[in-house]
């Protein structure tokens, strides 16, 4: 994982953890997708998924926008996915 990847993972974790009740269940990982862009996966407890998604998907959209902005600043591309456990 490169420095940029770890920065984006840290950014996403800082945003997600205050939103959820079960902070222990939060996992944020990074890999590369088939398209070549970075893929950041957020795993949260099933009870907390709605809080991360937000009304009409506004919260997860905002997280995606912030992650893309951070990646673009370093010349990269990132996709953010939410996975319920």
C-alpha cells in the first residue's frame, strides 16, 4: 500500500468512525480494482450501515467525493464501496 493509499484509508476511517456505534467493527482496506483504480472498502456492522449510507445516500456520496478529491490531488483515482457485515 502506497503512502497515498494509506492517507486515503486514514481519511475514510476518520470520517466513518464517528458515524457508527460499533467502532470496533469498522474496517477500511485498500486494494486495486480491475480497472486499475484504487478500491477502498469500508466494512461496518449491519446495524451501522444505514448511518454510513445516510438519507438518500448523501453520507456515502460525500465520503466518495472527499476520497476522490484526495486521490485526484495526488494524480490517482479511487472507488469507495460499503460492505455490510
